[in-house]
């Protein structure tokens, strides 16, 4: 008789514990694996705001380009770009650094030239440069010690993208 009572008690315990409890909605973290697509412009995908007024920190101020691209200067800039920039930058593809196509639609020409000539100072003092550093996993742009003429040539070459 004791065995029957023990078996019945265990059976009742299993049945009683086996009921599904009503799901309670708890506040807090919720995981949703639904993929949402957003249309973004190239500037938005960079994650850093467009700022055409910021000239950056450095010797270049009030820079404006002629209407036409100087082919000779751009050719010199292309050679310098291929020698020192292509390890981290491409025209249309993000790499270690940002894609440079359309850079003058996102940045002031003086800012671009100051970044080329003195990235170390820009990364310490300029808010856009700091944001780009964060966006690109703290990959520091190295100072290539380019002369002002070389910087101007690379800047002209970037106009061809």
C-alpha cells in the first residue's frame, strides 16, 4: 500500500509541475532578429556627419578649386596617392580608411588638405577627424610628411574620383 501511495504522490507531483504556465511579459531586454533595411547615402554610411564649414586644424585655410581639374597636377597627385595612400584608401571602397570618392561633397577642401598634411594634429584636435577615427576602429592615419605642393597635388587628384 505504501508503494501505491508513493507512486500516486510522485505522479501527482509530475502532473502538477508539468503544467505550462501562462507566459508573462517581462520588461527589459528583447531580442528581435528581423532584418530591417534602411536606405542610406554614402555620407550616412560613413557614420560621420557632413560638415562643409569645418576647415580642420593646420596651415590650409580658405581653399577653393578652379572649375577645371589641372591634369598635370592631378597626375603628380595620382603618383603620390598610389605611393602612400592606397594601403588604406580606395576611391569607391571602404578599407582601413574611408572611400575617397565624393570627399569634397562631405568635407571642406581645406579640411581634406589639413588631414593629408597633418593627420596626427587633426586626430587630436578636430571633432570630425576624431569621429572618423572612432568609425574606422581607431586606425590612425599616419603622417606621410608631404610637402604643401604634394598635398595640393593629392587634393587635386581626389577631385578626379
